[in-house]
């Protein structure tokens, strides 16, 4: 399966949304609304839930399934108030010592003039800065698409997990082709060079683990979701054992080292790979 095939699977209409994942893995989810400045962005949903019998804060990007749902959720492209809501909930989680789990699924932040007028770039930048300093455990999961700042704004984490057929990149293949060749139709031809697949990103030490999907989440969700549940439990257990200083230093070093390829790529398969 080549990189363009992965892009198609990440965008498959039958692929589950983040809301489906949350309903499956977490119980007692209590949604919280609003950024306390402007409004409630439905592209980002967050609240308190129970996981393994313990309270956690869950924040996720939601695309919706039907046309009506996609319009309500802005096709999964958050406005600045969505990022501010996410940050408000993260600070609340820090205050009460709850682990934070974010689920990324966005083609990118909303690019419209209204979002820019309300401080889109500033909201993303503030999240990046704040997440690097939040004292409680943060785990991020890339469900399908992880696009640019739209993903990064809730993706600075101690553990970054990625589903097998998800993609994660600085922009979409169509955007990349438009910039490089002035022709978005060349997206299929240049996808491989973007190194946006889970396998690529694991080999470059950008993500920490890949979640196997079996035949694919668009066919059967239970295999991938059960793998994720196991890995989430392991990540929470390992991270909560660290003291605050260790956790923050580890998170800092994790992102400082992205892009340092001189030590070589990972040759071994990821922990949960069927290749083992």
C-alpha cells in the first residue's frame, strides 16, 4: 500500500469519527462548552470522562458524518474559539491532576477571514506554548488526518500515537502540490515524498507508536479501537509515575529532537506491529 492509498483510507467516508471513538472507549463523558470569550466551536469537543475507572479530560476534533453534521462541525476545521476552549479544559485538567487525552482529526485549522479576525494564529501559538508547560500527562492520538497547525494546537504531548492508516503532515498533499508545482492535481504523485504515513513518521521518531487497524477502521473499528485502548492504558501508567519535572523535561526533549535524523531511522517495527 503506497502513501496515496493511505491518504484515501484516512479520508474514507466510512472511517469512524472521533466522537465514535470517544463513545466506545470512554464512559460518563460530560461535555463542556465555550471558550469564555466568543462562543462554542463545534469542530473541537471536550469534557470530562472516565477511563479505566479514573477521571480524564478528553478533547477531540470532530468532522461529522452527514452533510448537516459536517457543516455544524466546520468539516473538522477548528476556529480560534475551539482552540481556546481546548486550552481552558487543559488548564482545568492540570488544576485537578487529570490526564489529558486529545484526538486529532482535521485537514487543518479553519482558513476563513472570520477565524483570522478572531485571532486564529495567536490561539494556535498560545496552545503550543501552554501545552509544553502543562504539568499533567498529555496523550495525543491521530485518528485520521492531522493537518498542520490545526493538529499541532492540540498535539503537543508526552505520547503521540497514530493509527496505521492515518496521515500527519504540515499541509495536505493537494496544498503541497499547489505550492511545489502550481497544480493540485499532482497530489497523488508527490504524496510519497511528504513522508506523512504512520510508518514514515515512526521511523523518523516523530510519533511514538502506531495503532494497527486490521483490515481498516472503515471496515471494522473494534480491532483498532481495542489496540488503542491497550496502548492508552500503558501510556497513562508509565507517564503518571514520572514526577512533574521529569515529565516536562521529557516532553521538551521530545519536540526538540524532532528533525534530528543524523542518528539514523528506526529499523525495528513499531511495538504493536503484526510484523513482530
